[in-house]
C-alpha cells in the first residue's frame, strides 16, 4: 500500500516505523529537515520537505497514485485542508486526519462527505482518555481493549501470589468460572511468550492476556489475582486536553482532584469542571501532595505534556503512598524502562493510536486492531464473509483453520451473542472473529484467511 504521512512528529514517526515493516511504500512530509533526515537514516522511506497542505508538495510526495493520506501534523486546520486537497485534486481513496480540537470533534456535520471529505478522524488525546478510563474501571488491569463495540474485552493482568488459579492448569479456569467463560490468549513470562493450551500452568508474575464478554471481566480477574477494591479517589496531574477530559468524564463517579501548574489554565479548567477540585500548583511538590492526602489516593495519573515531569511526579506519589500510579510517556524508549520500576502503568499515546490507524491498512474486513507489547503483538477483529467455497474460514471449525504459528482465535461475536472459541467452534458468515497474534509479522497470513475468493457473489 502506498501511504503518505503528513507530519514527522511523535505520531507520524511512530506510524511510519510500524507501517514500513509491513512492506508498505511510505513517504513522510514535514517542514523540519532534521526530523526527516533522522527518519531516512533509520527507515527505508521517502521524505519530502514542505508544507503538508500545499498541492505541489502533495504531488511531489506521490499523491496522484497514493492509497492513503494520513495527516498528523500539529495543526488541525492543515490536516483538514490536506485531506480536502487530496480528495479534490488526486481522488485519494482513504483520508485520515488528526483532529485535536473538541470544537471540531463535537460537530460531526463538518466532516460529512459533502463537506470535508475525511474518512476517519483520530484524536490521540481522546483515545488515551478512553484507554485510561478503561484502566480505572478495571482495578488491577495493565491493558484493557474493546472489541465488537465493547461487548468483548481483551485484558492484560499480572498474576499475583494468592490468585486462585496461580499454580494450576488453564483448563481449570472455566471450571471455576461456570457460565462466565473466558479464554487465555497469551502468557508472557519474563518477557518470553508462551502459547497457552489447557495444560499450561500460570505462575506468579506472569503477564496474562485473556478475552471474555465485558460483563465477565471482573470474575476472570479474581481467578488470576487477589481482588482489588474499586478505585474512589483520583488525582490527575495536568489540566490539558487529557486531564480535563478525564475529569469531565469521571467526576460524577469518583472523587477527583486535578493539579495544574499554569494558573490561567487552572482557572479555565475550574470553571468547566463542576465536581472536581482544581488545584493550582506543581504535581511534583511533595508538600502539596501530602496536604492533599496522597497516601489515601487510589490513582495518581500524570498526564502533562512533559515526560520527565510525569515520571518524577508519579514516582514521588508512589513513594508517598499512592495505591497505583500512571504516567503518560511520549517517548517509546522510556516506556519499558519506566514501567519496570515504581510506576505501575506507563501510557504510550503512540500505542493507543497506532491500532486505530492499522484498522485502515489491514486487508480483508478488519474492523478493529490493537497494538500490544510495544508493537510486537497484535489483537484484531475481523469479519468473516462468504461461504464454504469462497472463504478459508466460514463453515470451518477453529481446529480446521490453518493459522500461522503464534496466532489464535479467542472469541466470536455473532449478533449480540459472545462465543468463547474452542477447537470445535464453527465460524459462520458475518461472525466477528477476535484473534491474538504473538508475532505481528504473521499478519499477512491472517489477512489472507479473511479475504473472500472471487467466486463469492
């Protein structure tokens, strides 16, 4: 696929790195020659220096025969205009724009086909907000990912000493759960992947990925680790887009305090939020945190635009007694290093965003993608089409499907019904199939399984 990425910032670089390794033809456009030089030195891609929304720059980047324009500059307006020009002048099939402003996002009529022809808008800030909300709703989870409009969830947790199933074989899981069925899709032990089967034994400190219907998630988590009390008291550090959206979404259900260093921003946020205590101060100020009873706080979540400030304030909050701390980390190299220490969860905006973008790159009817394990693994939701003669999956049981090594079918959604997959589960046309891939390089083989043959009418 020929893809033009407009903007070589954090999101643009992350997307280029992910897509170039999947044999896509990538060209990145930016006005910063240093950023483009760095990308060329690391990746086999093309680069064009210039303004992202100028027609001649888009033409030089290859827009005349591009399959996709991905506009992720720091300017909403540049991104939107670039998509308009790509449609008007080059009839680019797929146009995706990063749009940060809530004013734009809350008026979808702007993006109707007869207005601004943008096929998909992405807001990394909104994606991160929703991601953190899911983590808060599921105490003890490391990651929570939705499929089939939230009817199915893939959850990553760390198995703890004392969990009922720790030290036992996986086949005992559904015996414990009864009707609340689940499937373990992957186990990571000391960063080494283990393909699970019924005889696999869960050990303490394993990172376990499991899939279940949304209403059964808490029951499954109780089998793998000690049950955690629901969160009640939250502190958010940072009153920017993410901190403000989190407080607005959660203030009716939780007791929230928000700390903002910039006084004018703190004033504006305090006027917007009705049930949140907004504090003007430095979130890395030990005295301030103690005054605000940090030792009684269930979640301290640092979401400023400064990685170092987020790391330091989260580490301080943990040392002062916060039950769990999260930090927003933009630099991918920091994520593994930070999460292995005092910080419970490092949140990467790039990881939260890349899955949404990959949905449009995947072949076959792939409707949902989540990038996992810093991009090494992937979970996808694909729709099965066709019949026994035209499809490689329809009419076949799970054990009859030639899956690549490390891939597994975990669940199906058939209408409103969630079906946890077993070896004899038969896939029907229009089923939403949720799969886990331990090795993302196998994605091409999985895509081919869900591509309908030319005999299908």
